[in-house]
């Protein structure tokens, strides 16, 4: 909520907002540590010394709380993703860093990430309308815009379909994230007897480099 809007709230509304944000902050910490199974309204009430009924005044269900936490994760992703530096001018490096950042942030919050993609949905991955989309869909929209801009700049192949490329890069990166979440030693699959052990960071950098090279002009 922006500052102008907050100053227009009544004292009671400001207190409500402050308590709601406190509940979300504690829930985010519990969820990051213990996952969905470890988060409950009762557990949260114990953490903040509130009654479960008091928390229900702010969130009418555990699912409503989880939905907010998922949005918070993707909002953080938006904040952490790099912006292109015109002074530097290396658009391919910017694209690689964008892919790397997505993967690293997902691995830093595995419970948030997996829950964000749990279940099934009849929605298309994105309707290209950033203003109306969820935070998760806006993350995809940002990837699409990054590729479309790269095509316009001549960095990526001129005959590339930006939407198809964005979906492929998203799918490939999503797959790597899940592999690295469920197989913590996944990076060792890239080791061989003649080379030094491959670190997770090296795997992420290589993955991003392969993807960007694959769409480059």
C-alpha cells in the first residue's frame, strides 16, 4: 500500500494493517522453515500469542494465508530481478543473470516455490496483460518482455517467437529448480574423474548460458 493511501486510513484501519502485516511476516518465517505441513492457524497463533479466532479476523482460512505468501514470494522476485544497464550494454549477460536470479531465489525459498506451483489450473500460463495478472504471472510477463526486447535489439534471433521462447525457458528453469530441490546433490551428476567437483552455482550459470545461447542471433 502506498504512503498516500496509508495516511488516509483511520487509526483503526492502520492498526488492522499493521497486525495483518505482522501475521504475514511470522507466517512467512514459519512457512520458510517448516513448509505447508508445518503452517497452521493454531501454530501461527502460538507463535504470535494470539487466539486462532483473532487470526481468522485477518485471514479466513489457511489457504488465504498461503495465497498471500505465494504472492509475496513472487513480489520479492520482481524486486530482486536485475534491470538492464544501458551504460553496460551487454544484453545477453543481463538475460543470463535474469535466469540465474530466478533459479537462485526459488532455491532459497523452496517451500514457497513448490507451493506456488502445486495443484492444477485451467488458466493459461499468462494472458499478456501485466496489469491484471498475479505476481507469478507478472514474473512470466517480465521474461517475455526481456526476450521480446532482445529480439528488437538484435541480440536474439529475429525469427524467434518471444512467447514460445519464454515458455521454453520458464519450463527448463522450473525443471532445474525442482531437480535441485528434490536432489540436493544434483550438481554432482555433472562431475567427472578429470575435473574438479561442479558446484550448484556452476550448474545454474551453465544452464542460463545454454538457454541464452540457444535463442541468440
